[in-house]
C-alpha cells in the first residue's frame, strides 16, 4: 500500500482487496452513498469522507495523511491481509466462488454505539429503508457538517439521544423498534451497559452484555460485534445465511448452535469474513436472475 499526500487529498495506490461498492453495499454499513460511479460520500466519526476509485487508485478528498493513518487505516482495516485470509477460508468450491465474486470486500471497524443503533433498526427491515431511517435520525439529532456547500450530519451520541421518547422515535418510522432504541439508550446512559467494558470483553461475554438490550438477540449482537469490534469469528445468521447453510451446506433443522458450529468448523476465526462473501454472492446473484 502506497500513500501520498497531493495538495489536500490522499492518493492510495498499490493496495489490493479493496472495492468501494462491494464494501459499502454488502450490508454492513448504512451511511455511505454512491454519488457517481465508484465515488462515495459517507460520515465517519463526525467527519465527511469523500472517496473516488479509478482503476485501482483511490482518492480520499480533503484528507490529511495524519487523519488517514490515525483513523481510516483502522476503519478500513488496511493492515489486515485479506489474501491470506481468503486462502484459509477457501474450504470448498462454493465459498471459493463467493470469494472470487466478492473480492474487495473489507469488514469495517465502525463506531460501537452507531452500530448498536443501526442494527437494532435493521431488524426485519430492508437496506434502503434502514438507510432512510438512519439518515433521518442523524438529520434530526446529529450535528450539521457543511461539506462543499452541502449539509451532512454526524451520528448522534447516546448523550444526544438520552431524552428522546418512544413517540419521537416512532415519528421517524422506526415501527416496533422504537421501544428497543429507548431501552438501549437508557441502559447506556445509566451505565448499566458500558461500551468501553464491552470493547474489552471476550466475545461471549460481550454478546451476553449486548443481549441485555431489548430486541438484541443472537443475530443482531453478532452483527454489532463483527462490524464494530472486528470479532471476525462471528457469523451473523439472517435469512440469507440460513438459506445458504440449508441449500449449499445441507444443514437441516437449522439452529443458532448448529449454524455456529458449521461456520466455526469450516472457517474458524474468519467465519465473519466468509459469511460476508456468502451473503454478498447470494444476494447479488439473486438480483441477476
């Protein structure tokens, strides 16, 4: 990976296994929008990030080398060798096909609170609707950021949301999830759920802690830990992954336990990355039919 500061921008070259569209549209994040082909804008930790990809060269507009190294290297996990991981999880012909199709996906290391709220909202929901709800939440309760004459909004903190009522969340078309958001925000603000403690916990204990929040079960807790704290051994099982395990891997009478064991036995410490390849391939190829 080669990083060069050119005027106000960072130019990233000689990096493999990085595709903006696949990374931002594989279901792990909801605050990135494609404004032109292979050009995306998102908000990361209260800062607008503008990236364009052109034949393997990535331009991070209005970004300093210090910010890139201190924030974005970690966010995109650029120090993780996906080529080596792909070799380790290439355990059967189907996953090999999915890896080839999804090459370029990187698991993001997102803010823990943002990920908790986002995946509570994601329950029984579709991606365009999730993105709209989160965008409206940020516009109403986040801080305005002006970038190139346009308004963007930070994700609100749990302190920003501590006095928001279930009825106010319901106005944002949260549906049945409104009461879960109130519960999560209340428990985090009171200290009953401590985000720093969760960050430093073993995965099993962190899951138990997150599942104290109403509406957070096995799948949502796995998503939160995989997509914010890089617990790459976790394999969230939504309807797509369940279908894959049943049709591609012959797992009948699927339960969380036997699904977890299948993922662990096949892909071990990188089951979460394998899951993203499987999910992305299944969802994208279903659109092509």
